[in-house]
C-alpha cells in the first residue's frame, strides 16, 4: 500500500459514520433497518448477517437487490489465507466472526465460516477486510450522498471566485474528493457543518476541521526524549512490549529465511509471511519482519545471511510465543554481505 492510499484510509476511518468510501459511480448508501442476510449473489448463498444501523456503499442494483461494499475489521486469529486468486482471506472460526467498524469497535455484521474476503489494511491483531455482495433492498434504507470537493487538480477549469458561508452535509454525509470528479479522501458524518471556501459550477470547495488521536510517541519530530528510529533497539522493545507499538524503526538486519506463521503464533494470522532475521548480524537477537502478502515476491529473492536495512513499524515488542519483536515492513534496502 502506498503512502497516499494509507493516508486516504486513515482519514476515512477518522471521519466515517459506517464504513467505506462512496464509489464515484454510485452515490448512495444503504442503512440496514433490520437484521438481514448478506448473499453471495441475488437470492444466493448466505455469507453473513448484517446488523441494524450499519451503513454500506451501494455499487449496483438488480431488480430488488442491492450490491454493496461491506468493509470493516476482523480479529486476525479468525482468518486464514484462502488460496483464492481474487479474495485472499477466509473466515476460519467455526462459529463465524464479527465484522467491526474499528478494532474492538461496534459490530457491523456477523461473518459466516468460509466467507472469502479481500485484505485492505492491518493493525496489530486485526485485519481490515472488504467483500462485495448482495442484500434485499426492502431491508435497508437507501440514501443519496452529497459529493463535495476540497481542492482543484491541475488541468481543471478555473473555479469561481465566489465562496463564503456554510453548508450542511445531507443525511448520508458528504464525500470529500481531492478535486471535482477525483479520488475520495473521506466522508463526513450526516449533517456535518462545512465551511464553503469557493464554488465551481455545481462543485464547492469546503473546509472541515477536527481532531485525530496522535500520541506524541507516534509523531515524527515530537518524540521528546524518546529514542530515534535508528537508536531504538530490540532489547528496548522487549523490555516494554506495548510501549513502542506503532513506532517507526530503521534497523540493519541479517536475513535468515522467509517463513509462514503457524496457528500457534497468535501475533500473526495463520499463514502470514514473515522474515526471520537477526539484528545487526549473526550474534544479534532475532527479529520477525511481517511482510504484506502483495510484497512476498519482493522478498522471495533474498539470500540467507544477506544484509538488509529495514524500515518498519513495531507491531509488538515481544511476541507471545517467543518474546521476539515483530515489525511490519514498510521499506527494505538490500546490501549483500561479503562471503
């Protein structure tokens, strides 16, 4: 996932009521009125149960059926790698598992065992997933979504000089785009107040101010006396397994092997790829580097004992099985060691 995608999803998570960004081609959301089945196709196999009050983006319709994007967070231990070429994960928990609006957050749906899912993002112990499927339209309330744009892209016609005043997002909220007709950055809660900065035809450039949780230990340039990404060591992480969670590190590591997590490694999801490495060299402490599935080919050519510079974020300072630090890979530079 590139930084732009990560930022977009972070902003969506902070501003969203319900889940998911509104697709450019379908500007409505479905709010579940009563508990209802989610089906693989119209009148087809039931793959989940949607709970009242959950909001989902409408992407298509067929007769009295709506196709929706279902997106949220699932406890990683309840998922396994599926082997399906299009949907990489499968619900493995025998009794099914909850889909939540955020890690440990409100429940949106109950996913059935065997339901296939696409991975969107991850956080320690949790995976954000998405699935497109169908719901009976009579069981939801469909609401149109107002779309507003905060910026102008290169090549767009000059915007009108007029502006000022405020507007209020509709009952379905308002999608915030990078430019008229551009990518979605976020969606406001219903009835959110937006300051109008300028207008361009039917488009309005708006300003929305708010707060997001950003601890000082997680923000570059505001670390105080905290060690830098290079100075932070595996020993420091192990001594305080949760204190440095989310911190960025940049370490020189020696690659040993590419592994797949077994079920007993509860800090990973089963089958998750990771690098077994040593910090600093052959005598250093072990470090696990979790690799996103779409980057396995990038690390597949690594040679045992090869030296790497890895930049990543701390998932945990001490894994529950071995006490080894786990890092989520962001970037990697190869530098082969002699002999």
